[in-house]
């Protein structure tokens, strides 16, 4: 049985078109899976980064209060600044507690 050249070319072109559609769809599926994985990593790391920056900000505020207390070493100023530092220490325990849950 002889198949004409036109039929053979049509079959090859159809096969290659179908193959390119399958490859394209599998590429799109792979990109979607990669995006979902990266989104999960981004969300997890953003929470940790937010906590680290909060702790860093609180440490800087503590250092500033301590430096201000040392610049003016009166009893009332030292009491005010130590109260500020104690208040910040209490608020800084929250990120550590949630971070320990992640680990």
C-alpha cells in the first residue's frame, strides 16, 4: 500500500504539532509548580525576615535609650530609660516565641 507524499507530510506535520502542544503544556505545568513552590518559600521567609527586622529595631531602640541614659545620668532619667528598655524587652519576647514554633 502506497501512501502519497502529501499524506506522509501531513502525518509528520500533525505529529510534530501534537508533540509541540504536549511539550508546551508540560512546560506550563512545570512553571506553575515552580511558582507555587517559590511562593511558599517567599511567604515563609518573609515572616522570618519581618521578625528579624523587628528584633533589630527593638535592639537599636534599647541602645539609644541606654546611650541617652548615660548622657544624662540623673536618677529620674535613668529610671525613665530603664522603664523604656523593660517595656521593649517584654514586647520583644513575642517574635522569639513564634520563631521557636517554626523551628
